[in-house]
C-alpha cells in the first residue's frame, strides 16, 4: 500500500512538473508593436482652410526573442502619400531585421533603424507630435537596408558604425553607391548624454556629389525636466555641389505631475548662400501632454512657422496630437 502511494505521489509530481514545463515553454517570448499617431488641427490666418482630422502614421509589427542574444523584428509603416493628388494610404516595411547581443557588442542586419538621429529622436520623446529635426527636414532616413554594429567600451562611452544602401526604407536599391556612418556616445555625468556623428552617402552617378552629414547633440535629463540641443550640417544636399544646409534644434520638457508634462521646441533651418531660401525657416512649438492611462497620450500644442523666403506668409496652427501604443 505504501509502495502504491509512493508511486501515485511520484506520478502526480511528474505530471505537475510536466505541466509546469509546458506552461513555461508556452510563455510568449515576443511582444506586439502597435503605435498609432493622429491629430486634429486648425490653421489661422492664411492657413485657415487647413483643418481637419489626420491619421499621420501607424506602426504594426512584432518582436521575438530567440534566446542566446538573438532577436528578430518586423514592422509595417502605414502613412500618407506626399503626392497631394493621392489620397490613399501607403504601407512600407519599416523594419525587418535580426539582432545579436553578446556582452558589450550588438550587431543588427536587414532593414534596420539608422544611427544618424536615432538618439536625438528618443531624447526628444514626442515623435507622434513632430519628427526630430533631421527627419523633419530630410537630412537622412530613419531606416535603411544594411548592417550596423555598436560596442560599449565602458558605462560612459560607446561607439557605433553602419553601412546601408543610402536610399531609405521606402525605395529599393536602384543604383550603385552606399552610405556609411560613424558615431560615438558619451555619458560623462548621470543624466548627461553627448552624441557625435559623421556620415557619407555616396552619389549614384559620376556627375553627382557625395553627401556628407555631421551632427552634434547634447542633452540632460532628470526626474523633473529635460533639455537638449543639436546642430546638424549637410554638405552637397541632393548631390549638388555647395548645396549645403545647416540646422539648429533646441527642445525641452518639464514634468508637472505624473500625468502632465509641458514641452517646447525651436528649429532653425538655413542654406548656404540662400540656395534653399524658399524652404528655409524658423519653427516654434509649445504645448502640454497628458497621459490617459498606460497606452494613450493626448498633446494639445501651438505651432508657428516663420519662413525666410520673400513674400512667404508666416504660418500659425493649433494641434491636438494623439498617441496609442503598446
């Protein structure tokens, strides 16, 4: 009888362990990526007719941890066409990559996020309201097809390198030429971040000039406020000699309480010898953000654009930007 009881106990224990192992093996190792950006806006004065609801962008994807430092990620980017006569939504593959992390080394391959302004975008922190400076003014693309590597030498310094097609994630590689980038990130003090970057985008034609990009960023963040500033310089924009552009962006935020934040930003875009004067501008934005739970944010904001071109009117607009994401 005792032997039978011991056998029953043993079988029960094995069943429990098998059930536990099965549950453990079924535990998801990945996470869904869902981000939706929208807004309601209304212009003033000359922009009075520009008003309505917009679904700016949606990111849908999945990230999965394969173990031993390996992970894969796929993301679709659903946005709007730049062609004003095209009212259809356009879907792109934003990311399709594999990553490997071991110790202080990280490798990424595939359709990857670029390193040109990734840190600035994260520090700005309000991508759903407005793109960071280099993305907003087309100094480079946020993703591209290629390889990147980063290495953390110490807690306060790391370096990275990237080689990609140079045509962004919305276009296929249709001509020769690659883009290269080198960057370093410093954190000499708690909360302080410094980023230096240089990049070369080869021209796909013999007649065109190579495009050079340089960027410097410094930012400080604590539990109450954040402040960041970046300077960007692009040489031979659009592969045209001496079509140089430079830009300054300054931004910051203050936490009012657990739900409310106030933020402000100033941008200034200029071109060498005013070759791009019709698009050169100063832009100012200020507003507040309220968090409605864990996944929803609403951010009323006011924007003012001061064009540098002759006879171009100033623009004023009020926005209510919205974010939903997991």
